[in-house]
């Protein structure tokens, strides 16, 4: 099933000159680019993008606390609400600090494919071959010690529902292009490689 995913190249990816490299990764796997623009985000757009859901706050709290405990350190936050708000505030400030590249990609199981290409949230733990694993080396320990968000180059929608929420924040319907791409035939047309009569 064809799915759309929002991808944001964050300020660290833009300022390191990795835009072409990142776009190339998505193109080479056969994803179709539906929209792209450079934007210096407003506070309102970034604040809306990072919705503080209970699930999200619990997720970041649990991951970070486990990292601290694995290193024999005491986690400085007592609950997921305080930590979630702190993380969101840092992410909002980071994302609006400089221009970003906003994109929408489409493909078969597009959301999970994009996530696979992007890699794990912590670059140091991302597999080789992923965008974060190959192009960044930041760690939770370093970012926490410097009291800043992790510099992991890129944001990608976590699931289809999240993509449906995020895409309209950054793009209007008129900015999402419909066109024929070679992969519409080569990858998805079941008759493309049948003998021609």
C-alpha cells in the first residue's frame, strides 16, 4: 500500500551540507518525492509538530532513563511529564534555530521504509547503512551533558497516523504534487515486465 511520510532535514543536516546525500538515499530506494521546500520554521509550526502526547513523553522518558541506568548514572527527572516538556522545549528551539528542508516521500509501505533508511534516534546506536548511522555520531550522553537535543540530522514520521497529522503542518494540498514517476511502472505496474504482444 502506498504511504506518504514527512521528512525534515534538521538544522544540523542543512548546515553540514548533507541535503543531497540524504535526498539521494530516498531516491535510490525508489521513493517518490511529492513535495520539498526550504523553510525557516515559525515557533507555532514547530510547537504544533511536536505534539506532547502521553505516549511520546513516556517513550522518550523510558529510553533516556534506561540509557542513564545502563551507564550507572542517576536520571535527573522523576517523571515523564517533566522530561517530556523539557525535551519538547529543546526540540522546538533547535528546529526553529535555522532553515530546514521539509519533504514528503511516497512509496509502498513508505513510512516504515523511510524509518528503516533513517535509523535509530540515537546516531551512535544506528546501524551502518542508515542515514544517522553513516552521517552522524551524536549520543544521548553527550547531548544530555550539554543540555541540548540530540543532533541526529533528520525527522521522519513514526507511523501513518503521525504522517497524516504532520504533513498538513508543513504543506498545503496544492504543494503535494501528483505526477508519473518511473517507479510507478517499474516497481508497481504488474504488467510492466510481461512480454509485449
